[in-house]
C-alpha cells in the first residue's frame, strides 16, 4: 500500500478522513484482485469531482474573460479539463506512483493510463471536496490548471489540430493545408493509416492512426509543431 502521507505533503493537504485519499487512488481493477481490501473504487468520487472541476473552471473563465461569448468559454473549458490536460497535471503531481491498479493495468503506459490518471485526478478533487469543502478543492484546481488558460487561448488549443492548422496556414500563408494517405499497414480489422500534411507542395509532417481521420489529426498536430505554431 502506498504511503499516501507523502502525496498529502506534496499537495499541502493532510486529509482528515484518510480513507478518502485511498479511495481516490483505487482503480476498479485493483479491487478485482484484492477483494479483501474492503474499500470502494474511485468512480463515485470521480463523478463528484468532475462536477466540482467543471464549476470551478467555469467560474474562473467567466471572470477572466468577461468579453467572451458562451461558445468560446465552453471551448476553453473543454480544452482545460480534457483527458490530456488533467492527466498531464496528474502526472506532474506524481500520481502514477500512488495508483492502486491490477497487475495488468499497471503495465499499460499508453492512452489507457492517461484515462486512468485523468479519472484519479477528478476522484482526488471529489475527495478534497468531501474532506474539506469547495474552497479547498477549488484552490487545488486553481494551482493545477488555471495557469494553462493563457496558453489555451493564445495557441488556440480549444480547436482540434486540423482546424488550428487550417486557420494559421490561411492567416500566415494564404494556403489551405491538404492531406494524403501515404501508407496503410495491417489487416482490415487492425489497419494503421499514415497520412502526410501538406501546405502547397511542401510536406510538413506525417501522422499515424487507426482511421484516416485520426491520422490526419496526428499529422496536423505534428505539422503545427514542425512550424512552431
């Protein structure tokens, strides 16, 4: 069992109810292999934390951008609280070191781990809320996420990569990007597509995905990085 007091020190919050932080880090798969633990998994806390997170971020964005319409604020919020954003915050806090997972889940370090981390981050918010109230949970969210808002707006991270690349290419170069499938590998049920992103005749980057759409998004993201946009 991890020493959760080390994590409490890391976030500057000693839990009054120690069971809450333990539950926040407990994935469903862990209990399947450790039924004797006698604790619930973190999905109910995640449900609660998701609502607290949305309220805190909404309140922050509403005050920070008084001139922005509802549609823009909704897009900014989605970018701040998406899986990539909050799993990165969780990883930055070292939450990986405290997760209680099954042996199988513990081996996965890809997209599945990102989702587990994001869910644990929301569960932790729910645990903070139950342990000490909304203000404590809001303070934690502010420390971990609010500083990302300026980058989200400046780099148009609320848009998907293809939309960002198109807007920036038209704005800077007056050219609309195009995409072409350059390779397909694997059997029909497990195909991987490679797509190249072009501006005019110049190939900027390639990307891979399980569908053409996914590969195009990856290519666009890599093109944005290649152009330092």
